[in-house]
C-alpha cells in the first residue's frame, strides 16, 4: 500500500511507525493503520489480516464518543472527503485510515491503570510500588485500585519508552499542562471503563497521547484499542489471576513461552497464532461497537 501511494509526492509517507504510516498534508495528517503487529517494541514479520481496519475503526468510535470530554484530532474517515489526490487509493484506505488535524505532539504516553497487572504488578512484587508510588500491602494480581492511577511514560524516538512517576513528569513539563493531561486521561479512562463494563469487558489499563494546537490540548493517535489497552472478559475476571484478554497479550504470552529474548528480529508466527490473535481483535471490536462486520 505505501509503495503504491509513494507514487504521488504529495502523499509520500513522512513517518512509518511500528503499526501506522503517517502522511503530512500541511495542516492535516493522513494516518493509515497497517496490519503489522508489534510486541516488546519489535515488529513481527507476519501481518494480522484486517487488524489495521479493526484498530482504526475502534479509535474512530471512541473519538466520536469522547469529544465532549476533550477535543481530538479526528476530522473524517470517509475517503471521499479526503483531498482529491487520495481518491485513486480508496480501496487501500477504506476502513483503515483517518484524516486528522496536525498537532504538536506532547512527548509523553499518558497511561491510566484501574487494576494492578502487567509491569505494574511486576514492580509491586519487587518494591511494593507502582510508578514509584508506594502501594498498600497485600494487593493481589488483577485487583482493582480504589481510584485509577496515572502512570506516565516518556515517548522515545528509538521506540523504547521509559516509565516515570507523575512527580518526574512535573520536572519535565509545565505543571498546568501535566495536571490537565492527568485529569483528562483519568476522565477518559473512567468513561471508557464504565462503557465497556456494560459490554462485559473490563478496561484494566490503557494509554492516551496528546498534542497541542496553539494553547488547546487535543487527544491524538489512537484510543482504547486492543493495541493500546488491556481488555479482560468480565466472565473470566478473578482477583489473583491473569484474566483472559482481548488484546495482543495472547501474542506476548506465546513469544514468551517459546523463549524469544525480545530482541530483533522477531520470530515468525505460526498460522494458528495469527488466526487466534485476529479472533481476539475481532471479538473486541464486536463487543465494543455492537457491529458484526468483522
């Protein structure tokens, strides 16, 4: 897809991420979500068919649902409303792209955790802390926090982000901006958590990214997708265990089980792992949107 679109200089990709390709159109960007999948900051050789469309359309769903909480960069995902240069590429772009406002990216990932799991659980077991915040004794894996925790990380150009405390964030960014990011992220998490709970999904944790246009803060990138979130099945949730998930944790667990050292190159994925991973994404989409097209 990118090679075909590169034939037009005006839509030459200016950034190729692990999953997304971004085309700079001046005041706007075209974001194209590929079927690539990454884990532990490494892209795998196998694509996951239709994954890009699922991620893109979940983000569109939540951008529309949360616009009363914070402004976001979404303009449209209708290819016929894109600049005319893109119309010849409608089949490549349909369903997996969106036209967005270009912002100045704030270089932090705003992670909100409602439950103790993943790296937070690992840190707690070693130090009784989460993001360097002292936690109560006796917490169990997957236990819900009394209140969601804001645990930011830096965004690194080499793809290896650094978990930091909110206190550390305050030393790197204006206090009013940091407070706004924290409050907005928690508000978004609470909205999504309550919405998804009605769909029998627990939003254990998720990340948000933000940018600015002038003095305004905008939600950007993606929102509440299986790539940026930890989704659990309500029916499988049990404190003290690692519940069934609807995200790429399945793939992480697989490559960990085969002894991959988490360094490039990533191993080839068996067909059954590709298929099972896709089914996780499809089920998440169906439950979140109520749409059965995938």
